[in-house]
C-alpha cells in the first residue's frame, strides 16, 4: 500500500511541472499579407508579388511560413506576354512555396518574368521579416 501511494505521489509530482510548462508556452499565430516592389519584366510589362505569411511565436522562437503567393500585376499587354505569364507564373508560385525563399529556379522561355517575380518576391519576404 505504501509503495503504491509513493508511486502515485511521484507521478503526480512529475506531471505538475509538465502541465504548467505547456500552458505557459501557448503559440501565437498571426497571418499577414506583404506586397513586393513592382518589377519591370523588360519590355513585357510589370510584375508584382503578394505573399501571405503565417508567423508563429512560441516563447522566444519565431517561425514564418509563406502560405500563399499571388501576382495581382503581371505582364499581359500583348498576346505573347500574356501567354508567357499564364504558363510561367503558376510554376514560379509553386517554386516559391516549396523553397520558402526567393531562391527559385527560373522558367525557361520566361527569363524576364522569372527574374521580376524573384525580385518582387524577395522584397515581399524582406518586408515580412521586418514586421
């Protein structure tokens, strides 16, 4: 009986600090959008990226994750530039979400659009890190 009582008492004593520790480290989640600088994709037009970032704070640890990438402004003033944008931007968007940075592979045949996308994405990421 005495051994069972000590076992229960020890288990209860060990459980208390764990319960308090998990209550004290509650995560704070903030979701915000950041707009990148508008970049010129050579003669094809302008391109701008908007990212949605989920910022999670647990104690002193901060993690940021890009959850969405959109391009409200993209080259579309000619049929050729629209064709390139419609084919390249989904690939670039996927690359950005996978890489979680602006270090993405360029799309062959859409070099200017890819470079403008990466530049605008980088400026949006910098804004997110400052916030």
